[in-house]
């Protein structure tokens, strides 16, 4: 996946400020933030979107949610509230075809 920006960040062939990393995931800041805290929890495995998640990816997707919760604590939005979003496909707002979870908070995220 040489042309995939998230694969290149995960493989360290594209420089980025990685805020968290383990064997399955990385977390970075969104470069076009929609909230004071806007992080991306990204699968290291190249999966196009939630529509392409397979049974063997179930644990990793759960891990994405857990890591997002922990990052909400670290960035001070755990108590006040935050939003988690998977965009799926172009019409769903997905810009990069690689599975990632948006963690947003630090302001009211209502409607």
C-alpha cells in the first residue's frame, strides 16, 4: 500500500507525531481538526473501511475503541465528553481509504 498515507505513517516511511503506538494501532492528530482535541486512531493493518472489517479484525476494532477512551483521559476530555466517529465511504465522509476512528472533544459536540 505504498500510496496509502496511513500505511506510510504506520510503517515510519512518512514522518508524523505518533501520540500512541502498539502492535495494532497508532494515534495521531488530525491535520484538519474539527475540535480542540481531534485525534485519529488508525489500524496498522490496511483495511479500507468498516465495510471491509472481517471476523479476524474484531478484537482490533474493539481495541480501537479502548485506546480512544484512554486517549480521551490523556487529553482531558474523558469527563466532559467526546465523540467517536468511523466515516465509511465517500458519502459517509471518509477521505482516506484506510480504517480510522476519529476522537473529537474539547468543545460541545452536539448536533
